[in-house]
C-alpha cells in the first residue's frame, strides 16, 4: 500500500479509500446490491490486511446500516489505525423535516446519530454530502466548527458542488475565523472530467485534498460498453444510464481503456484506476466493491505505471459533457 497526506492536513491516508456504500446490516433492503454484515466485514478485514486505513461512509447509506457495520468491524482493531469519513445532508427520516439538510439542528442531531452508529467518540473527516440552498453557509460552517471544538470531528470536508459555492464556503470560514473544509469528494473519472475546469485547479491552489467518488464511472470503465447491461447493479441503477459517460467521446474512451488494459495485461478497472492515480491533484480515489477479488485487483492497480503517451491516448477522445453530480 502507498500512503499520502490528505491535502495539507498532515493526516496520513492510504492512496485508496474504501467506499462503504455497499455495506449493510442483515436484512437491510436499502438496495438489492448491498451486502449483509458478514460479507461486508470480510471486505473490510481484507482491506485492512492490504494496508487500507481510509474508509468513507455516510449516514444515508443503508439508512445508517453502513455506519453500524463499519463501526463494528473497526472496533476489532487498534482505534488509532483507521481514518473514518462520513457525511451529512440527505434525508434520514421522511417524517422529520429536520432530519436532512445542513442547518445547525440537522448537523448536531445527525452527527450524534453517526457517532452512536459508528461507536466512536470522534469522526476523522465529517463531510457535507451536498450543498444546502435552504441554509446560509455561515450557519453550516459555524455548526461544523463547533463540532470540531467539541472534539466530535477532527477535519471537515465537502462533496459535489459548484466551485463558486465551495469558494464561498472557504471564504466564509476564513473571514469568520472558523474551521474550513480540507477536502473535496467530487465526481471524477476518465469518462467525466468536467471537474478539471475549475474545481480541481481550485483545490490544488488552496491545498485541499481530493478524494473522487466513482473513479470507475459506476462500472462504465470496468467492462466493454457493449456489456454494460450484464450486472445486477447496472440493471437496477438507472442513474448509471442518466450520467453522461456515453457522451463526449465516452465510447471511444471505453474502447481505449479495453485496448490498453489488454496491452498491460490488467483488467479495465485496474487500467482506469491507474489513470486516476496518476492525476497529481488526486489524493485517494474512493473504491466501492462487493468482492474481495475486485478489492485486491484495485490495490494491485497501484503498481501499474502508465507512460505519458498512454495517458494522452486515454484522454484524447474526451469532449465536454453536461455537469453531473
């Protein structure tokens, strides 16, 4: 395993972050493709064996089930080993209007619930899952700052928003003397590179860590595009087909990933992951998996070296596409 610091925090994280969206408690019917607890814990244990110390979840994943499973699994290890990230924003109780969003009330109650589910006193990285148009950013940042001062949270992060919004949040924190966001979890992969226009350069300039979600394009970059209907998740996941991966040269990119993967004697997933690991502004892509074999293949991608000509060949077909977050 390779390690890096998250942005300018000094906190060391593995170059791969294990995404925990697919983990759930037994009998949880949040999605057909989520794993039950025993299967989930086997993947977490193997990730730790492979040197992964960075885990990303959210309160909404499996309606809290993901946090429960992750917390139970990590309780078996040295408490100083893992770096745990979770998120807040999405609705947790349809009957409670304050169980979503980024108001002070929502943040404080959802943070308490996440800590309880994780069985932890402090969360390493607490992220806002989306931007909240209904709450002034000053209120959100003040509530998050208080959480840091109470030692419930060590660092603050954000996910998937417009660059002007992120800049406004950073400016608000700095002008009010509050803790600011140290990381951005955004949508970024070979078939979706719109973040290179503003967000990634902004993060690089401000020393903000980047932990992209969907580095494999929700599976689009893991198999030939003609086979995309083959997986259970693809059949269920209508969002995959609403995302613009097939636009802007996406099919040509998919075919070039297949071609170069064959030349390097690796899988398409490994080749696509190697590409994102070669991007200088990326700290640790978030990999989600329901398979130990796929997890091990992802870790092996750290050893793949792509030449400048390989990178140029993979990137050349890309054309602008509509924003998708």
